C-alpha cells in the first residue's frame, strides 16, 4: 500500500500520463522519442528572475486588456528585456500566454496544498477545488480569457507547454481526490473531469454558460470519481 502522504499530485500526474500513453496504440515510438530528447538546462538565478519579470509583465497586461493587450514588443518594454531576449524565452505570444497559465496553476496548487479543500468524498473535494480555481479566474476575467484563448489557439509547436498545463491540472485534481494509487478507471475519470473543467471555462468566458451551470457540470463530472 502506497503512503498517500509520500505521493505528490505531480507524481500521480506523471503516472496518469504514462498510463495514458499505454492506452493509446501506435504512440509508443513517438513517446520514446520524446523521452529521449535531452532535458532543457535549468535556468540560472538571473535567467529565472528575467523570466519572472516577463511573466509578471504579461500577467499585468492581460489582466488590464485581455488577449489583444499582450503584444510581444510591449511585454519586452514593460519587463525591461530586449525583444530578442524575450523571443528566446518565449518564441511566440501563444507560448507566453500558455506559460502564464502554467504559472497561475502552479501558484494555485501551492495555495491548495497549504489550505486543502474539505469534503467527505473525493468528488466533493475535487468539486470544491475546481470551484475555488474558478472563483479565482472570475476575479480577473480578462486574464482568464487571454490564457484560455491561448490554449485554444495553440498548435503542435506549443504542445510541450500545453502538456505541462495539462499535467499540472491533473496533479491538482489528483491531490484533491486523496487517492494514493488511482486505478485506470479513476485516471480516466480524472481526464474526463479535466476536459469538463476546460470546456466549462470556455463556455463561461464566451457568455454561453452561467456560473450555476458551470458548477452543475463540474459536480456531475466529479461524481465519476466516486463511481469508479
């Protein structure tokens, strides 16, 4: 029996990703090729500080004006980096906005670990977790719209960044369930919940769904955890 206190959501997310690969036929060679690529070198303290300035500047611009307000030249000026340097960190606006989404999710994950959601069942805990995240996005709808639009527009060139967003979302959901060693059926339920969460964000941001409908859809999807 695995000790739940020693298995993080990120580790379980990696398991989920590996399980997902195993379930998708014809992808073994591709997965092996991806795993064989050399890992990126870690950023120096100075580089990390520069990257942080870029993300903070982009977040302010998106929060004030949405997707269209994030222009690479203006991001460079606000963050105090050369335009060429900005493009070395983020090859496009979509790369930048998806990285912002990952950054926001990492911050949320840290908050949730310090103050985990209550609830007697995994479904209740996941629902409360995702609705807490949703309320945070409600407070800055222009920022939320910019990040979600970037995920929609992202092509295969941004797949690595999108995968990191997905893994972080999966880790948040798995942490909320409290499941130390989820079964394939439970991992499948987590993927359905994640898809529902993203779809609910899109329909809410486009004005096609009320907050009440978002909550109802998320609650319905989360009940799958208790049924597996």
